[in-house]
C-alpha cells in the first residue's frame, strides 16, 4: 500500500484554519480526505457542519471526506484510521491534521519519524501555517507560539491581507522572511486557498531543492559580510552579487528582533562526514528544543551525489540525492531556523566540519 500523505495545518486563532477545514469537509472537490481535529480547539468545526454531541469519533461527510477528533494522542488516532482503511471501513487518500491555535507543530511532525508504525503508513507532506495579517504584528510580538508556527512552516498563507495596507503587508512579509526564508508566502483571502496549493507540496520530502528566497541571501551578505567564509566564493553557489540595490529605506524593517530567526551556511569546500555528524549531534543535544527546522543540500567528501539533510528539533535524517551535474559548482547550503540559536557557534562549527 502506498504511503498516505499527511499535511499539518497550523496557525493562530482567527487565521482562517476553520474556514479552510470547513471547505475541505464540505466542498465538492472530489478528494477523499480525513481531517483530524484537535478537539479542544476554541472554535470547533463541529457546531457548523457536524452533528454536535455525537459519541462517534469519526464522522463521514457527504463529499467523501472523513472528520475525526483526537481523543487520545495523535499516534493512536493515525493508527485507528489506517486500520479502518485497511479493513475497508473507511476510504480516504490523505490526511490533514489541525493543530490547536497555540500548539507547537514540532511534536506532531516528530510523530511521523519516531513511530515506526506511523512511518510505515504515512508520509509527512508539509506543514502549512496560516497567518492573520491584521493581527500578526501584535501576535508575533506577544506570542512565541505564533513565531514558532512560522519557523516550522513549509508554506505560509497570509489571510485577511485585504484588511491591511500594502506597506503593512510588505513589512509583515519581510519580518516573516527573516524568521523563515525557506517557506514561500502567499496572501490569501481569509483561508480560501485552492486545495492544490495545500496538498502534495512535498515540503518535507528530502528533495534536492532548498528553496531559500534569493533576496534573503542577498540581504544576509549585505548585513554580515564580515563573516570570513563569505569572500571565498566567486559568483557560483548561486551566490548573489554584492551590490545592494535595496538600500532605499529598508531600515524600518529591522526594529523587530524576533527570537525565531534563521541563517544560512554556505561553502564550496566539502564536508567531512564524521566531523559534521559529531558537530550536528552535539548542537542538537544542547539546542535541539530550540532548533525548529534545519535543512540543507550538502557537498560531502566520498560521494558524487548531493546529500539532502533535514531535521526537526532533535530528530534529523539525511538521504542521497541526485549526482552533481557535469560542470555544476559543488557547494553546500544549509538553513537553520530556531529560537535564539547562537549563529556564530553554528557557522563556526559547520566551517570546522569541512575537509
């Protein structure tokens, strides 16, 4: 049986998750989806489209979807659903898991790696975070959960953007990009997103693409070009040139010093696999709970193929990707997203793990 793709949907209260889920559960989209809801959500879906005081944990929808609440833990719920699918009692092709508005999606994501039974049945597709444009500035400043949800995301949907000015929206997107430069951001109308923009995004696959916004890299050079490993590069490694056209007043974006931040390590020298493993093992031991997502495409000594690497908190994994193409400049790029991570220690440690 092929693996069942799972999507984790997160976002603070009022960001439009319920709107999105209601659409999944009620619209005639022709997909058979199981939606797993955290029952203690403040705004439950139940009251609107589900029979309210049902004793059943799993409810069939008229459009072929299934809605299910988490009574015990997620693992048990996922296993129950898979078992019912195997027995032919339920028919669904994919799962969307809603985390509560204040939850940290990390442990939910880890379930897909840590539990063998879950890992043999499900494939984590991506973590989607909805952000409420109208209240985000305030929420980002007040609530660490909101910043964490952004750091975890593979894809960000910014809802209610029609309620804020273009400048405010730009400033928000800029702020978010510093927290998470690898998740594409898209302004949507109150949680109304086309389903094909939600499903099968492969954000979690160990794929050979590391999407980091190129402007982010440019700006990073602009602000930190005293790092000694920057000047070794020519123009390879899609290393942006050092001209800064964005001098015009981008200073006002920088008064937020959010605790969720990201930084990128790049080098054209290969890694020594043993040294890198030791270093990452050590930092994960110390900083694991504060490391939200880290992902890289690495140039490793001893293999002609790219090494694709990624982790969530203390869990990490790597995979051999495609071979380096003829004439392609071999280089490593790794992005770290976390809470108050000591950038210097990380960059220095990575540097020292090179051959």
